[in-house]
C-alpha cells in the first residue's frame, strides 16, 4: 500500500510536469485577435493548457485539462472577435488565471468560458475595459487590476495577490452584457459600470479594499471610486470599498439585494437625469463612514437599512415597501472647511415607508426637504404606514414637512423637538420628549422662518421656553391621542382635530384645538400649568391626582378661569337632561368647562301604590273613583250617582268637588230632564 501511494504521488508529479511542459510550448504565441488594440500575445504558460484552436481566425478556443496560469504580454479582443476558455471533455472545476504585463485589456468582442471552468480571473494592473462586449461564463469570474501570482501544488493552483504591488488601474464596463453563472467579482481601486447589464448566479461583488476571499487590493493610496450608472443587474450586489466614493447615478435596476460596506462616502442616485429611479427589488443595506451618504430617487421593494458613522445622511424621494432604519453614529470624525462634521443630520424629503421608520442620530434629525443650491427649506411629504420613531441624542428633532404615521414618537435627549410652525403631524398616537421647548418656530428680528430653522439646527441652539400667545408658533397635529409630552419647560400644541392628552410631565403645556374637542384625563398627566386656548369649543377634564394649574376661557363671558391644582372643582351650570351634566358642552351654550360624566338616569323607580282613600260618607266620590282610569262622556251620564259631584250643603249648584286626595275637580252640572 505504501509503494502504491508513493507511485501515485510520483505519477501525479510526472503528470503535472508534463502539463507544464506542454503549456510552455505556447510561450510567445500570438493568437491573432485584438490587433487593432495591441493584440493578444502569450508570454508564458504554467499548468494545463492543452491546445489552442482557431489562431488567426478571430474566434480562438483555449482548451484546458488542468488549472492554468497564462501570462500575457497583451490581452485584447476586438469587435466581432471571441476568446473562449473551454475545459476539455471530462475536466471540471478548473481555475484559469490570466495576468497581463503591458497596456490595458480592451474587450470589444466576446469572452466565454464553458462549464468546466469554475473560476476565470483576468488581472491587469493597467486597467480593463469592456465596451459593447459580451462576457459569458458558467462559473465564478474575477476582473481585477491587482497584480496576481500563482503557485502549483501538483496540478492544483493557488492564486494570491502580489503583496508589495499597488493597484492603479480602472475596470470599466460600458454598454456591455455580463452573464456569469457564479459570482462576478471586480477588484480595483476604481470601478465604473455604465449602462451595463449584469446577470449573475451568485451576485455581483465590487471590491476596492482588502480582505475579500483570496484577493486583496494592497495599499491603495490613489483616489478610489465605485460608480454604477443606469445599471441593470440580475442578482445580489455587494460593494466593499476602502476610503473613496460609492456612487450610483441615473437610476438602474438591481433585481436582488444591495449591500454596501464602505469606509468612505456613499451617494446613491443623487444625480438622476429626467428622474430615473434606482430600483432594488430586495433589501438595501448601506454602512458607510464618510462625510456624506445619500439615497435619492429610489424604490426599495424590501427593507432599507442605512448607517453612516462619519457625517451626513440624506434620504429623499424614496419609496420603501417594508421597514426603514436610518442611523448616524460618531464612529469617526471627518472635517469640512477645517471644522469637524457634526454627527449628523437626516433629511427625509418626499418619501414613503410602508412599514416602520426608525431614525437614530448622534446629533440633529431633520424631517423635511432642503435645497442645497439655494440653501433653503424645500417642500415634501413623509408618509409612514407603520410607526415613526425619531431619536436625537445631542441635537434637535426638526419637522418642516407634513408627516403621517400610525404612531409618531419624536425625542431629543439634550435639545428641542421643533417644527417650522407650518408642518402638520398626523397620527393616532403621539409622543414628544425634549430637554427644552417643544413647539414651533417663527420669524425673528427680520429673519424668515427658514433662516431661523437652519440657524437653530446648525448652531445646535437650545431653546429653553417659548411664551404662549395666540399668534405664537406651535407644533401642529391633526388630532389623536398624546400619550407622552415630556419637557421641563414649555410645550405649544395646536390640534386640528379632536385631541386627548393622557400623558405628560411638563412645565407649561399650551394646547388648543379651534372648533374641536379637548380631553385631559388620567393619572399620568403632570405639569406646572395647562393652558387651554379659548378657541376650543369643547373641553373635558378628569381630575384624578391632579397636580397642575388649569387655565381656560369661559365662553359664557370670555373670561379666563384659573383652577389651582389643589382646588376642588365645582360645576354651577348644567346643560344635560334632568339637571345632569353629561360631560359635553358646546360653544354658545351656558357651560364651557365640564367635568367627569354623570351617570345616565336609570329607569323610573316603582311608583308608590295609590293611597287608600279616607271614607267621607259621600257615595258620589266612591263612584267617581271607580271611573278614574276610564273615559267617560259626561253628556251621556244621566245617573245622579255617576254625576260625581261632591255637593256641599252650602254650595249646592257650584259643580265643585273636593277629592279625598286633596285635589279639586270641576264637573259640569247634570242636565235637567223635562
């Protein structure tokens, strides 16, 4: 057995030596294609290149029976030409590495690899261009500007990068069709795909940094970029980038997931001529660490998750079918004009999210449009199908566009929750929390609202309070239930619909709802003062454990009423049936403030039985009582007994009867009979 094993090893070594010797027979071969672009000439071959067919015909087949490293002086494919990498019959799982020494590789024709080639690699530090090309492989494909090397162990080849070399070239795919049965990987400091159509079995991977599988970009000191313009990709896309820019422009479609991991900035479809959208049919996940991150003019059919650790995050004109998470952190510090960039501001423009939207920021959160050219606020609208949660640690939460969600929660740990005084929030439930003023901003000292909003955000200016007047700016809601209103200072709320306040821990709460209903109720409402605007038509207040001073305007006389927190509340006027105050009052009626609902009147109690009459010896009265519940036409009664008159001796003909229960009955005199 030992001799057999030893013999097998010897045979393998001999076979590998024969392969290498045969491959070296092709050294110096000009395969006769790509001559208009520098030609294609083999310098050296190591491994299992068995044969070359079609030299000089423009359609060249390279036949392999083992892993192979081909070193080319030049490698180009002209228009109408094809270069085919084919495994010989019975051979599978082969790796073919192509390294190029001189000039760019220009592919205007077709490159193909049959199913026996599991991995095809083209390495050219001078750059690779596909322009109007067709590239079809059955297995994995790698296009790289990183210098590569290969080492053989028997007939197996290990591929690695050249450790000390730097990549300086560009890989460009322009107006070309790529069809890879496995992964299609591009490794280069600059990757540019323009109007390319890419179909992959296991995804498109674009890499500009170290640490991806068996490949490495080395020490990249040049300006780096991944640029996708109007791409059409059938499969998942993974972009892994070093410091540089990842940029998609003029829309495109990715039928799969988009995953971006970057140490630099990311700009997704910020530039889009004629409004072309970037359409991702799966999930989109972006993690960056640069000064800027944008997602504009996009449709995401799955979930959206974006995190920037180094600067500004901007999402606008985006439609997300499921949930969206937008996050900034202080992972790194970038500078702009010599000053550290704050972490960070979110801008949500004209955007729809089908599920929940969660925004977490180290600094400001701005829910609103912004025109970077004119430096002014822009119109927009945010629509969230689920809940909107916005949490700013060291900045403001600012809303300057109409926003709707099932539940809206806005919180600032150290600064304010603010609006421009014009935007309206629409939800079933609201929660607002800040370390300062909650409400709207208005023009100040000749400055417009837009200028004030931008100044407050840029200078991280804390507004401790805002005096409430009828003309002061407010945080506007469409109506609903405010379950949390937390601030040590002031909160100015204007509701355009019926509103209920069930949770608060505040200084002064100024709340009004012109022509609508306000209810303040529950044990969780605490404040120094709650001031109700006089335009409110209906007000209901419950007082369990009430510790706040209540100020409202009585619409009977338009005078302000103040009720201290420890003062017993009484109601002098009622407008309900039978003297009950039903807890509802309407403008124009006598009562403005109403208290807890009084119980509805129950059914009438069982009536007392008729009192037993005290006999007075008058038979006429007794007969009358027998007719009390009957209808009697007195004109037809001729019986003196039914006459039913109690005729006193001294008032014989008066027709007046005193009944036994104390009442008096007037009866008509009996008609005379001739």
